[in-house]
């Protein structure tokens, strides 16, 4: 209760300051979905069952080659919420806070808070263990927000009804770390994400008259894939096509490509289809909650005053390459949906340039005329003005195998590092000692043929390896 009262007091003082700001000051609505693959969204070629996000893409710029910096929740979120790479922050797992290495770092919401904006979050922005920490602060960063709201819904209270592939598992990984799902009874409003949408809508109404940075963090479609039953009906099991898994999918890449989780290998095709159905149902449910938030923004006549950002923290496998969930350096895991709507910039355009989530801090500060701290990212404003303009910056993603970082025992784990250009992806595992990969997306969009040993690609390998080495050296 004391924390809430202090938050209200701060909000009141900030509101008084913000009301004196110039009328042209832009708001920011920052919407994050958890564990969302591009393939679940209609605007990225997926099922046409996400109409609200699809419509949002029609109002702004859809980035078709956007990439996370680490395909795991906490490292990715710490990175894009500060604008610093995982190697800068030394955050490589779901338990380390970025301020352990950088206590004085300024986060993206802090930049807006220091500029006099009302800054609040609802739901998951910094990391939470899902579903265990729903309704708590998780690994939140208190310096980033003036006000926080942590709704808890029926999905959390009915965990005993959830089907899971590991029914005897205990503790934090029981549902969130494996494939689990539930076609829930009741209404959208009873679910945690439904409560998040309602809370964000209330905050929009309360703060419509002065500049705000409101962060909305949905939990779906993160496992367990929970959604009201009628969303499952949008995705009939008998209509779901399983991804093609090539007979040599375990032999073609280096062994390090897989995350080591194998319980899904025992699934029948029927279970695979039901898992995909549940995942897509959760994505459609999340999309409906996005629609509620965007409708509130429209009703308040704030569309022309608000920059809207929609993204996921990383991508997701649904059986591609024989993999499920995240923690790979293939496209399904590293590529993310990213839509930015600036009413002053391009509308209804797609951008095929390679961009990174680490760019968001610099971008939003630039769009709002704020001074940002030095980050590892680059402002995407030029691409919002002209999505087809020349742009030669690649994207870098890394992932760990075993414990790494300052507190890890030497030799206990290693890193995989990847560079993505518009045409190629080049990956090194343990600086190449445990294997390398090269894919040409113009000829092999499914990443089946590892070309790293093909003589005609030797110049490409040399060039991309040098760039990867330079990027790695900057962080050391």
C-alpha cells in the first residue's frame, strides 16, 4: 500500500509538470508479447486470425527482418529495455539483473521518466518466470517505472487443469519450460492478459491529457498456452499442417544448434497439432487484448499523438528443425515481429532491412526529441521515414549452451554467435571450435543446406566471420 501511495504522489507531480509541455509532444504505447513467432501473425504470412495486430501493421511500418539479441526472455528484455547488448550487460540467463553489472545504466522508460513523462507498466516487461511469477513484480527494475500493476487472472488460479508433457515435473519449470496448454472456461476478462488490457485502458484514460510512456506486457502466447475455448475453435486441429522436418535435420548443423530439450521428440503427430493449435489460440487471444488497448487509444482521439510499438522478446519454434520453443540461432527463434506506428512517418509499409531490438531505445528517444544515453543500438527513424532506403547494418544474436558469464565456472559453457544480413546468416559455436553454419536465404529459406564448407562461399564466410569477431571484441 505504501508503494502505491508513493506512486500516485509521483504521478501527480509529474502530471502537473507534463501539462505544461508543448502540445506536440508524442506519447508512446509500448506493447510486448511473450514468445511470439512471426508465423502466428497474419501480417507476416501466418493464419488470418490476428486482425488487430494486422491492422496495426497497416498503420505503420512492419519490419520483416527484425532480430532479438538473445532468444531467451531475460537477456532479450534486459537488452531492448536498455539498448545494450547482452555482452555489455553480462546478462545471459533468466536470473541475472542488468544492474548487477551496470548499476547506473539508464533504461528506456527511465529516459522518458526523466523527461517528465508519466511512465507506467502493466504486466511483463522485464523478466518474469511464467506462470510462477504472474501477479508479482518478477525481476522488475523499480527505477524504470513510476507505477506498476501486476494483474493475476483465472489462468494462474486454474493451473491444476493444465495439460503438460511433463506432468511429474516440480517447481519453476513445470509449465513454462515445457509444452503445456489449456482451453479455458470463462471469458477473456477473467484471464491475466484480459486484466492487463483492462488496466492499460484505464491508465490511458487517466493520462490522456499529458505525455505518457505506457508499457503493456502480455504473457501470451508463452507456455502454458492458455486461452478461452472459442479461440481454439479458430484453429481446427485437422487443418493444421505440421512443419516439414528433414530426415537429416539433426546431422546437417553442428550438434550445438539444439538447446538440448528432447521431451518433445516423443510427441505423436496428433499431440504436435494440438500444441500448435493451443499456441495459435493463445496468440489470437493476445491479439484480441491488443485490440482492446488500441480501441481505447482511438476512442480517446490519441492516435495522432501516440507512437505505438508492438514486438515480441524473441521468436519461437513450433517443430521446425525438430525444435520447439526458443534458444536456437535459426530464424524461427531469432527473428521477431516488430511494428512501429509513428503517425508522422510512413504508413502501411514493409521494411526488409535488418534491424535489431537493441535499436529501440535510440529510436524512441529520437522520435520524441529526447536525449538518450549512449547505447549499442541505432535509431530506426530513417527507415520509418523511408522503409526502402539503403541500410547496411547487420543484426547480431547470441545464445549460450551451459553456464556462461562472470560467475560461471571456466569451461562449463560456451556461446553461439550469429550475424544476419539481408541475404546470409553466419554462426559460430564456441568461436568456431564447436562448429560453424552459413545459410543463403535467397536459395534456402528453410535453412537446410549448411554452406560453410562450400569453396564458392569462402569469401562470404571470411567477411562475416571478421564482422562477427569485431562485434564480439567490442564487448570485451
